[in-house]
C-alpha cells in the first residue's frame, strides 16, 4: 500500500443513557456523552472506553435504543492509519491493564490536562488516537476533550470526508 492511499476512520458520538452520562449531558450542553472510533469501512464495531475499561463496541445495541448520534468519516494516509491500527491492537492485547478514568473526566471538566498511565475516558482515548495522525490537527491536549466538544473540532478537519447525523437510528424495514 502506498503512503498516498487514503484509509477511512470513523468517529462515532452518541448519547448514552445512564446516571453518569446524564450528569455529563446536562453539564456539557445537552449533546453527546460517548465517543468511539472504528477502523473498518463498514463500521461493524468501534473501540472505546467505558466503566469496564477498553472495549470493542457494536453499534447494533445503540441502534435499538435510538437516540442522538453523529459520525465523522476522516480520510488519513496509509502510514497514519497503520500507526492508529497498531496502537489499538496493542491496547487490545493489554486490555486487562486498561481502565476507565473517572478522575480524568472531572479534571477535564475543570480544564486541567491530565495523563495517567493506562487510564482513559472515551473522548480522551478517541482524541489521543486521532492525534497519532499527521492528517488530523487537534487544538487541545487529548485529556481536555469531552464527547460534546469533538464535533466542532472534527468538522474543521481538512481530511473530513463525511458527516452523518443519527447514523444509529433504527432503520425502517
């Protein structure tokens, strides 16, 4: 694969429905409360962090709930895609050592950058993964992004290929 070839990654932002997410929802502007990233073109599964740590997530469970969601498809060069893919593969192999960072969320709310080894919250993880790409320019430290802050940043990216509103709404058959 030539480095000039483009590969697509997808960032999915959703509105989760639990007590902690509801707290974030009302505190951060009533938008998205969860962020995840997919590397396969069909978006069959996404990677993220939740209270159980690093997880592979399947969008079907969100589709059943309906709710607010948005996806951003970003075209990155092959070498950036390989860096991202390698980092996620390494995290998958080390999954048992990776934990959700509640304190990271609270420090983010206070605008205090913080990096604790092997601890992430969902949007910090997504932002850190995106920052591995030279094609994507994020303005802040990865630990300073909550899910509701990612849309404005992603919409400005030169490598943005497509935005889909509510991609997880139930499909009428």
